[in-house]
């Protein structure tokens, strides 16, 4: 299980009320991700487009490596 800092967590209600502020927190690099909590459960994670692109590229590379090892 991952751990999250207090400044990385926000309730769904607060996200609705303070979306611009949460987005600014990510854009300024004050948090790498924001975890959205609803009914005391982690429901979603918000990340920057740059971070998403890095993760997508990493997944693509790992899928290619996995596919090549399956053929061997």
C-alpha cells in the first residue's frame, strides 16, 4: 500500500469546491499527485499531463519487454 502526504489528499467535496487550487498545487510542483477521497476511501488520483505521459511511456516499454520475453 502506498503512503500519501497530507497535502496530497483532498475530499471529493473539497475538490469540487477548490479544483483550481488543487490543479495549481500540481502545476507548481507542490505535490506530485492528488488523491481524491470519497466516503473515507481513496477513489481517484489526479496527476499532471506530463506525469501521465511519462507513466504511459513506461507502461509501453514494459509491455514490449514482457512481450519479447514471452516469445523466448
